[in-house]
């Protein structure tokens, strides 16, 4: 598809250049022919009107010479046109490739995204389907067993819902077309709302969340900033053993609001750090050994939210010691 689009675009470029070059050549040819004819006419006129005492003009302009000059002119212009067309075919092909490359990358990226999302959706759907099929076939299912199966079904539905929420979030913050209104906010309030949301989850794992939050006023999108804090706090709880501590701090320097979420969890290997903000990326430790639930979308949403506010998100982490996620957002 990319190749045929490239050829078509090159053909369009070539058509435009041909038209321009051909029109210019016609104009030049016409102008020079007119000029030649005028010179011939003038010369003839001067010879005819020669006064008797004037010395004779040396010769008449040969019409064959004029014709020859015209056909040489035609030949030169055709050669120049052919040269221009050959050069522009090559240049047009290169240029068309350059123009289409970002579109090609975007289409490939979309394709990867759809296939990753379908893959993630298939796992809970398959397990949901097989549970329902098995229970439908079993005629001696007790009420207690039925409830157990329904509970497990609900867990799978929950996973699907979480995934679709994440996918929606991702498209909302990534799509430059969607208009997101910024208002004057106090980032401290947003962080506090996120802490309140995650605290019950932390309590279940006997994890304490400490807060050190300064007042930081900035222009931003309140809901997405709460979501950003929730993602970081949720990960901190998810990837920490029970009984550990999480610290969330918020301060400001001259130009930026700096939000840090520090945990004492499993940490991330340095070889995996460059990839954790990629969509659907999950580090080995979370996918294999401990089987922690997740889709690998949280941090890419967090990154999109930070970028939406012209900020950035970074991480320092040591396996076995813990991780610190740092969000830096310009306040002006
Ligand atoms: P998810 O948590 O759903 O897998 P994320 O995008 O939030 O997806 O995180 C990507 C990966 O980064 C996780 O799979 C995990 O391996 C790693 N990670 C994120 N936060 C932490 C953390 N606080 N501690 C350790 N690893 C983390």
C-alpha cells in the first residue's frame, strides 16, 4: 500500500512539474520566435529603405538560418525538459517517501496497538467463555459452586473493564485533536484525592502512604492529573510487598511542580527501565514470577498526561530496594 501510494504521489509531483516546465518552454519558444521574426523583418526593412548615398547592407538574413535556429531552439528546450523530468522523477520519488514516512509509521503503530489490545482482551474473554461453557455442561452444579463461578466471571469482566478504561484513557490523552480544558488548580488537592482513592487498597496490604505535599498552583487538567497520581500510587502498592511504606511528595522550584512517588517495592532492572513507559510493556518480574495483574498501559497513560502538561516523567529504581517516579510539570 505504501509503495503504490508513493508511486501515485510521485506521478502527481511529476505531472505538476511537467505542466510548469512545458508551459515555461512554450513561453520561451514563442518569445524567441517572435523576436527572431522581428529581427528578420527589421533587417529587410532597413535594406529596402536604404538611401542612395548610404553604403549597401552586406547581406539579407537567410530564412533557412532562422528556421534552423528555431529548430535548434526546439531541440534544446526538449532536451532541457527531459532532463528536468528525469531529475524530478528521482527527487519526487525521494520526496514522496519522506512525506509518506510519518503516515506509514502511524499506520504501523495503530496496527500494533490494535493487535496488542485484541491480544490482551482475548485472555480474559477466553477464560470467561470456558468457565461459562463448563458450568453449562455440568448438570449437578450446586448453588455454592455456581456462586463461585459467577464470582470468577465477575473478576474477568472487571479485567476487561479496566483494560477498556485504560484504552480509552490512552486514546483520550494521546489524541491531539481532543480539546482538553486547562483550569487553575492546586496540585496538592489532586494528589490528596488520589491518596484517598488508593488508601483502602494500601491498607489491605498493610502499606502506609506518607504525604509531604506543598501548595502548588498551576494551570492544568484536574481529572487527568488525579489519574496520573493514582497510576503511580497504584503501581507503588501493586509492586510493593505488604508492610512497606510509600511516600508521595509535592514541591515546587522556580519553574516546575515536582511530584515524587517513592516505594520500597520490588524495583525495576536497569535493562527494563527504558521500556516501562511503552504501551503494553510489562517487566519480567510482573509478568512471570509473581503474576501481578496489569496490562502495561498505566505508565504510558501517565507519560501522555505529563506530556499533555508539557512536562515529563522519569524513574530511578533499584531491584529489591524500590522505585521513585518523578513527575516534573511546568507551572507557568
Ligand atoms: P502494569 O502495572 O499494568 O503492568 P504499567 O504501565 O503501570 O503497567 O507499568 C509497566 C511496568 O513497569 C510494570 O509491568 C512493572 O513491571 C513496572 N513498574 C511500574 N511501576 C513500578 C513500581 N512502582 N515498582 C516496580 N515496577 C514497576
